[in-house]
C-alpha cells in the first residue's frame, strides 16, 4: 500500500513539474505541441485521480515525446543536438545518472541549466539537481556530465522538501 501511495505521489510530482516547465516554455515559444502536451498532462492527472497508473504512465510518456519533437534543434553536421526533456544523462564512466526533467532558461530563451533527476538505487527517492548546460557533452552517442552520481547526491536539491534542501524562487 505504501509503495502504491509513493508511486502516485511521484507521478503527481512529475505531472506538476512538467506543467510548470511547459507553462514557462510556452511563454517563450508558442507551439501547438506544447498545448497538446499540457492536455496530455491534464489526462494524466485525471487518470491519477482514478488510480489508473497505466494511463498516467502512457500520458506522461506521450507528453514527453511531444516535447522532444518540439524542441529538437537543427544542428550543424557533426554537432550534437540540444538535450531534450527525458534524455538520459550519463556520468564519465557511462553509468546512468538520470533523465532531464526541464530547463532553466534565461530571458533571451537560452538554456542555462538542465534540471536532472539523480536516480537513487536504494529506493529512497530521487534527488533533483541543476547542472549548467556547458557541463554536458556528447560522448559515445549519449549525453555525459562531467560529474558522478555520488557527487550529485551531495549537491543541494533543486526542488524538494528534504533536509538541507531549498526551493529557489520560480519565475
């Protein structure tokens, strides 16, 4: 029962984070796919209230896919495309750190930092951290951060309510 409650709470947090990110992005970039993704999140929230976790997962995945296709950048040949929401970040040893949840964007629309979830192998919950985009490189056909998962676990939590964490002001 506790596991089911934790899954529902995690799903609601994912929905809320995605909604905040989409609404912020929508202020900078009008695109019908953002509206579609927001509608999918509304459907995910309704499914969550109906305890239909399969539909929640399906709608979250569909919203993520719509976002990824919206923000795929046209890169010059030989360069990597910009990270997208949902992309997996790896450490220098090729170990998974976690997915990109959203971005911190400056007033000019330039991505300054990526907000990533640091997967917790112990099941105690994920930690959310901000890392500068310039610290992410494309190596071995995936996105690599120049820090380890252990180093990120020591970083301050970007969103959250854990001891010692802070919630930065949102714009």
